[in-house]
C-alpha cells in the first residue's frame, strides 16, 4: 500500500517532506519513514501489544500511528518543531475519531529529544537520523541511565543511520547488533539496524 493510501486509511497526513533545513545544525529536516519500509522492518521484527516505543524526532507521527494500528503497542513521539508537533496532535484527533480508538496509548511530547525522560516501561527507541551525533549520544546515555535504574532488555532501531551513529553503536559496550533489514534499493544506508542492550 502506498503512503497516500496508508495516510487515508489512518485518517492522518504525514506525507509532506520538510522544505529547507532546521535553524540548528544539530537537528535534521523532517522526512517520514516510507510505509513499505516499515512493513518490511516489522515483518522481520514484530512488536507486541505490551511494548513501549519512543520515536525521537517523530515529525507528524507516522511511525506512531502505524505501530499503534498494526500492533496496538504504546507509542511516544518526541518532536522539537512546534508545527509538526501540532500536526501530530491533529492527526491523533482524526485517527482516534475515525477508528473509534482510545488515545491513551499514543503520546506526543514537544521539546528537545535529549531532555525526554526515559520511563521504566520504554523498551524500543527509534531514530531516523534525526539529529547530530552529540545529541544522539546524550539520548543513549539517558537510556543507559534508565537501564541502570530499571534493568530490562531494550532495542534501538536506526533507520538510514549515519556512519557516526553506526560507529558509536557498534563500539558501545552495553549494546550489541541484533539484526539488520535492508529495504528500498538496498544501498548500504537504506537499512534498518537493530541494537539490543546487554542488560
């Protein structure tokens, strides 16, 4: 199913790509993960209803609505751009109304990703190369701190990861590569890489 058909099915609008760039070089422009790539990823790595997924740099919420629709998992989106955040909230209203679904399992937060407080139940973290390496490293540190407080298995999903992200995660003492899903035209970067904690 193509993007416009998925958006129509879910009664949301996520297709438009951001024109121009963020005023800070630390944050990259909005571009949603293609639905067909999400289908490929979650065919190989399905979620459970009991999972809690955090999408850093969620934009208008495409990943959040897709996961909730397919798996009924709890989803959280963190977004620094006010326009995208309010579009995600509007999408949430339309999604909940059209599907007669409750909104309690879909949450959006406006603010810097590195300030997001990781909760003990959060066990999946998704990144579509949304910001610079220093911010990514800070978020991984926040996740590790949460694991030290509440030991559990967590998974980091990177889509189209930068070389810096990959190098950092490949050499992190507390994570190991769990798997890889090549999508699209199957270039080296057109890939999901999943890392799992060693806790």
